[in-house]
C-alpha cells in the first residue's frame, strides 16, 4: 500500500546532505495543510532557552494560474474578437 498524506499532518526526515555549519536544513519532508502539499524544511538552532526548531513551508504543487484575457490571445481590455 502506498503512503497517503493525511490532512494536517506531515513527516520530517534527517537531511543526509547537511553538514555542521552548513545552511542546508537538518531535516526535510512534507505536510498536507488545507489540501495543499507543502515541502517542509527544519533547522535545529540553539538559544538562551535551549535547542529549538526553525521551520519553513513551501508549496510543492503549482497553484492554478488566474485566467486572463491575454491567455485567450486578446489584449487585456479588448472587446474585439476579430470578426
């Protein structure tokens, strides 16, 4: 059975390409939020209160493009259909 994402959850895995002092994330994975699949990156940081995780979310899927008159081959604002 293939892995299926569930709404509001995700998974992170250790990034084997990360090296100490490197800016690459310590862990990467994905999460399904609001029906959109996100690429998740995590960096382990240390501060006054101890270690913590900094997260980044980036949509994996391209969002649908908005329809425009220019996409139909007509200049925007043009009513002329060429008859």
